[in-house]
C-alpha cells in the first residue's frame, strides 16, 4: 500500500525491485489457494493446532483481493478441513468484512486492524493508498458486532505522539470504543532507506512534528545495537518465547530481564521459529518489570489504556 514508514520494502529484492519502488507494483500469488489446499491435506493433525496468520509482510486484503479472491479462497480451504487452530487476520482494509461469513464459520478466528492514528489527514500522508483511519475503526466495530474477536496493531507508534500526548490517548480511547480485546505496539523503524522516504512526506509538516521524528531517528541510532526481536504470546499475556541461537537460549517474560544483542544468527533463528502468535519489535533497555513498554501486549480497558499510555510516554 506504499506506506511511508514501511520497512518491508526490502522484500522486493527477490523480484529485482528497489526499495524506492515499494507500493508501485504488485505480484499476485495466483496459485495460493491451490498451495494452501495441498499443504493442509498433508499437514499432520498435531500441527493443525498452530496459529495461522494472514499476513505479516503484505496486506491480505489489498484492493486486488476483490478480483482474485485469494484470501477468501484460503479461508474456504481452512473451513473445509475444519482447521482447529487460531486463524488470525491482520489488515488495514474494510474488505475483510466481505468474509465475515467464513470467519464466523471457523472454529477460532480473529481479525486485527493496523491503526496508527485517528486523524485521517495523517493517515493519508503516511499511508497513501491505505483506507482512512476512520474507516478502519468502523471496520473493527463492524467485526465486533458480527461476533468476531478483534485486536489492533499500533505499528509503528508515531513519534509525534511524544509531543502531542492527547492524540495517543484519543487513539487508545477510540480503539476501546471499537471493542478491541488487545493491542500490539511497535517502534518505528528508521533505517536509512525509510528515513529518505519519510523526509519527503515530512517536508511540509509543522516544525514540532519534524523535530519529533528527528529525535526518534537519533534514539533509533543510539539503540540500534541493543534492539532485539521478540515473539509475544497473546492468549494469556505477553511473554518472550524461548529462542535458540548459535550462542545462547533465552526464556524471559517480555519486559523483564535483559536480552542478548540481535545479530545475524538471531535474525535467521527468528525466521525459523514456528507456531508464534505474533511478532513485535522493541527497543532494548526501554522496559522495567513495573513499566510495560512499546511492543507489549495489553488487554483492553480504559484504565489499562491510561496506564499504558503513560508508560509509553515515559519510554
């Protein structure tokens, strides 16, 4: 969808695309439904308890889904085998409401919407081709009315919330009103190729907004050596799952204790991990046992939102 902050633009390398072209092309996996059918047919019963996420790098309900109906086809295959594990959707698109009939027929299904702001003007200049933020909030409410559990992904957490705290409180309040049961949060990734893209969209913004992103860029550079990837369970709270690397194995509740420095081996191991509920990126050293930080999974509720909002501001 060409979002300015998106770090997934590296995925185009396998097709010979540069990061600057991100959002200007689309490759359709036309055989996705057929592959899903084959994989489900040979999947052992013991493996069918895992969570299936559609999807993490690209949106499963982009505009062309109305033509190709690949996500709907995959959901139909999951229904055909009565897949007992959790089927989790993550999208920015209201097109997901088209598949309410299939989602409600699955044993376990939930839908998440990425919502980074309540301001449609902000969502338009940061998420150029994505549906407006207000439409996503309405979609969450519609899904809840249909009896489908929902969650929100505030990713990335926009830096200008640090200077305009009322915007963050408003976002949390609107999410609660929409009926979400939990939320994931993620730091903004400001690697060079993303900074170059962000500089273009921030050029005409107020000075305080530009300054907030500049400060976030500085902190991002300072913390780059201590940043770690964590896999967070979402059914009973947030905890880092054990992950093995070439040097160490860590089993530490999310936000407690310290994590080893991320390295290339850790990245490869992360990609090999199976059965994870969700992934969130978080900066090392920003949490304490008593203070949940950005990246934590938080149950919904006005009091919890207020408490978490304050913790985010302190971080």
